[in-house]
């Protein structure tokens, strides 16, 4: 599966074009932030209208296999990482992503 086939990557790039007008700034850091924002919004939605710290933490800990657009995350009382995905990125001498 290429990055173009992952919905969250396409969604991130579309939003970068719409709101930032600079797709060149898009990269792994902005994609990670975009996914984190989507997950946080899901946690806020699940916490409900009477938001408290406790209701937010409980909502986040209840997220199981949440699909952020081809990237799944899971949380729990003992799991605050969300994902165990690790990828190797190679940056060339001219500062371009090789993989």
C-alpha cells in the first residue's frame, strides 16, 4: 500500500492545500500532527457536552481500533501511545525523502 492509498494522507494533503496554501510544508511531522488532531477530536466527541478532564481521559482510554483514515489507533488505561507503528525514513543529501 502506498502513501497515496492511505485516506488520512490524502485528507492531510487536501487540507494543507485548502488551509495553508503550501503543500511543500507537508511532511511526516504535519501528518503525525494531523492524525493526533483527528484522534483528539474523536476523544472530545466521545467525552460529550459536559467535558471534564476525567470524561476526556475516560473517552480517550475507550478508543479501540479507531480508524483515522487508514491508520488505526488504540488506547486504554495502560496504553497511552495509541500506535506501535514505526517506519524508517531516509533523507537524501539534498534533503529529499527517499522513502
